[in-house]
């Protein structure tokens, strides 16, 4: 049965996309992205379930707040460079400008060092204030130094890992990356190392504390970074060391990356500000329940996340070559294929949300069932909108996406603050749905106007039937 389904998918893609080189890259990349994402999500869920049993609800909530702070620090410290390096490497390798691609990588890595040092030192200075006055948490104050170190590791990890994606090496980007592509705690390598160590602790004592978990995370991330740097040297040696005729400057890189940084910050507001708002206005126990539910929502968006791991270099390369008609077919085909499993996952959460939460995290977390359903509906809208934001970012229209992101974030924050005060986690989840729907509807329209390409699902299955009929 699985073999027949795989064959059908291959024939569907073959018949509709046509180009053999494109098909090979998409199918190879999708295979690695699918395996990495499913494996990473499974490892992540098991890890969080184990942590829910090894930490108290208060510490578990503080862990999610810390993870959110690290995510924000990684976004700021990376300066938008992970996506910029993908675009520049893919474009220049695709046009055989290898010297320019090599120069782009060195420039990005140099800027990344400054970003890493800046954001880590900044958090060392303000971390106590954040933990004490924003979240009223002595737990967060106690791990300020560890949080700063974790941020630094995450920044370097993301920039080096995403460089592989520019070479169409989705395998290594999936294994080593994470935060820039939607992960919350690093790539698959780091997650496996973290889970393995936690299992040993569970067998030995059955409990741990927040500081120990962070030390393990930092150690796992450091090993992942060392592996990334070592493997990246091999990629660089494969590029012709010719001098670039039109070398990429730091100014050019920052001109591209800063709008992406601002877009990422506004995206952070929609993706993580809910945790911050709950942490500031409600108890850390309520944060733990909400965050536990939000981690399961990843499975609704998983198909689109897998597609978006493969598409960035392809979008940048094909758009630069003027192949917009073929690119649009590619985008909409994969949006449609991603939309079907997403709605099935949502249906499962609607009927079995409480038992699933209890099975994964323990009975205490069954209270998040309604939050799980509401947040899943928001993710379904994002999946059905397709890769609209990714298209804008990798075709040079970051400013347009920035304006949309700023608008929706500005509306979301006051709405979520009001909802949290009166309705707690459920109110914040409803605010997330409203902001997500508004943002994605606008982005689909903007992507069409700026690039001439639709990205949303094909509600008519006629094109897919035609592709199947060509078998």
C-alpha cells in the first residue's frame, strides 16, 4: 500500500511538473525533508513528554519561556542571514558564478559572528530584568547565563546549517538546522543527542531541573555546530576559488537580510508572542498547558514545513531564470498535496485532542484540548495558503512581506493582551487564529501581484487527475 502511494505521488509530480532535473531535486529533497521533519517532530514530542514528567509544571512552563527567548535571540542575532545565504548561494551557483557564491558565504559567516556576540552579550545584561520584571520568574533569572550561551550556539548553528540549503543539500540542512525553518530546539542531530541524554537521566533518577536541561541542550547544540562547520568546509572547497567579478559586499548582504530580519521578528510575534503574553499575565502552569498543545499543532503544519524546506533554493533559482509559469505549477501542486494530510490531522485533534494530550504529556495537560483544536485551525489556513511568504522572501520582495507582517502583528498584540486577561489560553488562541487568517489571505494576494504567481491550494483536482492520466 505505501509503495503504491509513493508510486502515485511520483507519477503525479512527474506528470504535472515535467522537468526531470526539477523533479529529481524536489523528490530527493522532499524525501529528506519528510524524514527529517517527521523524525524531528517525533523526537521532539517524546522529549517534551519526558520533560513534562521530569519537571514540575512550573519548571516546564519556564522551559518553554526559555525556549521562546532563545528563539527570539537566534532570530535577532542571525540578522536575517540564514535565508539570505540560501538565496545568494542558490542564485549564483545556478548561474555558475561560483566565486560570487563563495564570497557570499564568507561575508555571511563574518556578519554572523558579530550578530552572535552582540545578542548574547545583550541578553547577559538584560536577562535578569526580563526574568524578574516581565515574567516574575526566579527560575528564568537563575539561568540567564545559560540562556545567553544557548542563544549564541543557536545563531551559529542556523547560519551554517542553512548554507547547505543554498547548495540544494536538504539532507544536511534538515539534520543540522532548526530555528530558521520552524524548529524550536535545533535540528535532528541536536534533538537526538538531547533525547538520548534525557533518557539516561530518566533511567538513573526519574527527574531533573531546568538548568540541567539547558546544559544538555547547549552541549548538544555545540556538537551540531562543530559538525556543520567541518562539513561546510567540504562544500566551500568544491567551489571554484576564482575571484568574483562582482563580489558581494557586506552592505549588499545586509540590504537583503535586514528586511528578512524584520519580517522574522514580526513572524515571531505571531508564532511566539502568545507564550510571552501568557507568561506575563498568567501562571507558568497555564503557559505549560498552552505550550504543550502548541507543540502538537506542528503536525498540522508539517506537510507545508516539509515543502518549505525544499523550495527556497528552487524558488530563488527559477525566478532568477524567469521560469515563473513552471514555478507556479510547482508551488500549487505541492500546496495541494500538503493540504490533504493537514485537514486529516485537524480532524483527529478535534475528536481525540484530550486523550492525545494526556497520552503524550500526562493527565494534567488534557486541559489544553480546546487550545489544540483552535491553534490547529489556524495552521490549516496557513497550509492552504501555500508558500506565499517564502515566495516573497526569495524573489526580492521582502519589503512587501514586511508591511503585511507589521500590520498583522500590530493588530495581534493588543487583541491577544485583552483576550489573555479575560479568557486566558483560549482567548490567546482565538487571537492567533484571527491574525493568521488575515495575514495569509493578504500574503497570497500580494504574492500574486508582485510575482504573477498564485501559491494557494488547487481546490479543483482536475490538474492532478490529468497528471495521473498521463501515466
